[in-house]
């Protein structure tokens, strides 16, 4: 499983890279703040909404601590998607939130 740290993600965003971020936390968790531009697809819905994703794009999965996003990464990888897990999750995120 590919992974990246919160600092690596923050650097990519600061450099203006166009990234596809998916936050797999529950909607009430996301309401407290998410990385700008991240799309919320709760972990329990990823399997049912994966058809909305493009297999030609790379996605960075985000959750609270890295566990749920890791499970989402494994699920999507098993279906042929290019996915990276953000380790440490929002607990380790020091960048901007919306």
C-alpha cells in the first residue's frame, strides 16, 4: 500500500498540485473540519460509490488517524484504483482546514 505523510501532502498542496482527496470519515467528523478540496465519502459508502471514481486518476485517502483510510485504500486497490493512504490522518494534519 502506498502512503504519504501529512507533511508530504501539505507540501504538494502548497506547490499547487491538483490532487484528488477523499475523506472517509463520517459526515459529523468532516463537519468539524476537512482539508480544503477533499470530497467526503464515508468508509461504509466507498464500496457503493467507487463507480464515481476514475481509475486513471490517483486518489489520496484521509481519515482521523489513518486506519479507516488504510482500509479504503486496500479496498480500492483491490478493484484496480490508484490510491495513496495519508498516514497519521487528521490528528497529524497541521495544514489548513475548511
